[in-house]
C-alpha cells in the first residue's frame, strides 16, 4: 500500500517505475513483433493446405509467451540474464554469447522507445485511468508499427480489437464522449477507404492496404473525429520526410512501397499526447 501511495503522490516515482516496467514491456513487444507474423503465416498456410486437401508437415514457429528466446544465427537458447532489457545486450556487447553473431540494434531500440514513450504518457496523465489506457494504446501502436515495417501488413487480429477497445474505454468518455468515438471510428475507416478507391479509380493501382483503414478507425475510436485530420496531417508529413530521407540516402527505391501504418501510429500517438495543444496553436496562429 505504501508503494501505491508513493506512486499516486510522486510523479518522479511513477515515472521511474513506469520507465523500468516499460523496458520489460518493450522486450515482450520485440517477441510479438518477431514471432506473431510468423505464427499468422504458419496458420494461413496450414489452413490453405487443409482446405486443398494437401499434406502439411511444417513445424510450428515458436509461440509468443512460453518459448524461450534463441539466437537467430546459431539457435542457442538465451540465458535469463541475457534477456534483461538494455542491460543484457550491453553486457553481451551486442553479440550472441554462444556464436558471437551480431544482435540487431533494433531490439534495445524498441525497449528504449517503449520506456521513453510510456514515461511521457504517465508524466502527462499521472496516476489515472487515462494513463493506463494511454499506455495500452502506446504499446499496441508500437507493435503494429514495427510489424507493418517488417511485413507491409497490419493484422486484423491487432487492428480490429484496438477499434473495439477504443470504444470501450470511451463508454464513460475517458478521452471523448462515446458518440464521438463511434463517429470517429466510422469516419476514420471511410476516409482512407474513399482515398483508396479514388486512387485506384484514377490510377488502376492500390495505394494502401485495408489495415490502414482499420488503424485510422482505431484512432477515431480512441480520440474522436476532431483528431482525425491532425492524425492524417502528422502521418503524411512524417511519411514524406522519412520517405524522402530514405530515398536520398539510397535506402529506398522510388518505386518501392512504403508502409503507412508506422506513420499513422506516430500521428495517433502525437494526437493523443499533444492534440489539444497543437490545435490551439493552429487556431491561434491563423487568427481563428
């Protein structure tokens, strides 16, 4: 009880506790980002083979919760202390203890990103239901963003529950009234759905995936219809800046598709955290 009282009354204690705990969450998010798409691909392939009556004997990829982490180079299982967020990789100097294969920097970067964003959330919302909901949204967006970066896919199993969760958290108007949450979800989906079909009508090509529609619907369900324009503006600007930078650095070809999910995630999180301030700044600067 004393610990809970301290967390409620001390923003510093709450921020430090959140940072440390969120490093662990970031470690688990790494597992989801790496393994969940493989699990989905395995299930889809198995279902297709069964439907066609063809044999399927591929071994199942590792599960998300109970299977221990292994080196991607030699397959050796990692010791528990190797999995300590940030510290484990620093202690190993970024290499596998068994084969000395290089460990990708992205693992510790996801952990650190999760901790930093989570700490900013609790500094803004404090000890509250809003803070807990915003943390869940933040972690969910990180998982979706990195999965889309890797696979050009936003699984329905992640995007659709996020829509429903946004409606649930707003049953009593946690972020916006329920009516606005419903309108935001519908409008968020229809905006990108309309852009998709208009673009295909004019060019004969598909400019984005259906997962993007559902992710913007989730943003609307959490933040309401007024935030959608801000989410789209931030997403488009971030996507343009990063995309141009990648092309200039020769890391991306002009014809290569760019996932939009990570930028929608950025726009949603920024709107969650700073939407009111950005809107007030815009109205003040334009004289409205």
